[in-house]
C-alpha cells in the first residue's frame, strides 16, 4: 500500500471529508431556504440559483468518485449519442444493482453540465434524510410512496411543474422500483410468471406506471430516453464506503438513445416497450458477463476540475477554523473541553455513517410482489 492509499484509508481524513460535506450542506440548505422568497416573483431565477446550489453539494460526492477514489467510467455508445448529452431534456433509465449506481450517473451528469439540474423519481422516505432530502425538496424532486392510489395527484403535479424547467435536465428513473437483491429477484420473477411475462436474469421486473406517467406528463419537453446499463470490471460490487476509503473501481456504462417519437403514446404499448427494453438490457448484461465488456465503441469522457475546486473551496472555508479550534482545545488542557470535542467527533462520525447507510443494499427494501407486505399495507 502506497503512502497516498494509506492516507485515504485513515478514519480522521474520512471524517474531515464528511464534516465538510455535512456543514457545507447545512449552509447550502439554509441559502436554499432563503431563496424561497424569490419563487413567487421569479420562478425561473429561483430554479437557476438552486441548480447551482445543488451542484455545489452533489459535486462533492462526484469528487470522491472521480478524484479521491480515481474510479474510471467508460461509455459504450457512439459519438452521435454523446454529441446530444447536455443539450436536451431526457429521461434516464438505469439498472439499480449497485450502492453507487446513482454516483456513476451523477459523474456523467457532471461531465456534461447537467448535475445541478438532474432529477429523479424518489421514494418519499428520502425526503426526511437530512441534506439529501432537503436539497432535493428545493430542487423540485418528485417524491412518491410507491402506492399509485396515493401518488397519482402528487406525481402528476410534480412532473407537470417541470415542463418549463429552464436548464436541460436528465430525469432518472429506476424502473425496477428498488435495488436488486437475490431475494427481491426471486419474488419479482414470481410476479413475472403470474403475469405471463418473460423472466429476467439480471434485473427485476420493471414497474411501468412510473415510466408511462413520466412520458405522458413530460411530453413535448423530453426529447429522448437514454437507456443506461451499468456494470463493473472484475465482477466487483462497489460500495460508498469503498469510495470514501479511496478504493478505485472501473465502471462500464452502455448508453442507447431512443427519440421519444419511437416510443408509443398508448399507455399499454408504452409499457410493452419498456418490458422489451428490459429484455434487451438483460441481454446486454449477459454479453458483459461472458465478454467482460459491452458491445460497441467506447468513449472515456474526461473528468472536470470543477468538482475538485468546489470541494477545496469548502474545505478551506470550513476546516481552517475547525483545526484552529481543535488546537486551542487541546493546548488549553481543559478536560471538559477535550471531552466535549471528542463527543462532537463521535456524533459527527455517527451522522456521516448514517448518511452512508442510505445507500447500502442491505438497508434498502421493497414490498414488491410480497403478498404478506401487501396485506400489511
């Protein structure tokens, strides 16, 4: 292990990075709250300001992936598709297999200038998560309970509100509804069999309602659907803790662009189109399993300096007074002050760990296809 790799694995450095993220996030959330007074007078100005505030927070996570861990992301697509990136409103369909799949999506958003304006159809529980949920609220993220009877009005209203969004946005959909696990896959395939649908090997059965509704509500705004299939070299299963510890991964992303004109308007036909898309995604994953790569030409977009500069700005602003304060505490020799500062470090480490826990596969869940859970609901 080299010196740099050893430093990245040290808890104190990881804690300082977490401190910068949390405190800068709280500052940004407060600024976002203050911008709410702008909304009644100039909605588009509010959105442009919050897009940049959101970027300042999310890019810190992208920095961890690109600069701290040095993870590489390779696109399997053609140049004509890449030329459209960041120049149109699109819907992104991404497989939900990994703890950091959202982060790989964000790094592509950042490299093509749409990180701050990226959107997602998110489960409502995330709204309660400090920093993440709060930032998303100000960015007009659409939240749902994954119960259509209760979600219908909220989802339609949220999506219609985005039709005049001033920045090009990439709207992410996890059509599987939850992250892939073997248990969920088994339940999902039972549902597929009961509905007479072909079974999938590497994906859960897609939930079509979210996709068809998004297509309907954003018709005339969205120009294309990007199908993104993600996998990692050497069959690695990356984690956010691994990224924070400086572990390098190699991500491969197959990207296919479908103009909205090629997707049926009829709800049932649109749902059938999505099922067929997931059969194609399954075939792509089967190819990757055998060949260790996706078919087609490769493109490696360069990482940008902005994420690193943004983090260095916040680190300089926040760590200087923290280190100065810590030094004053320890040289004071006061047991009370030292114990208080140590308690602060412990609370901070627990808070950061809980935020990381939001991404962990073992802590995500879904009642999809689970008869007992449905009875409880």
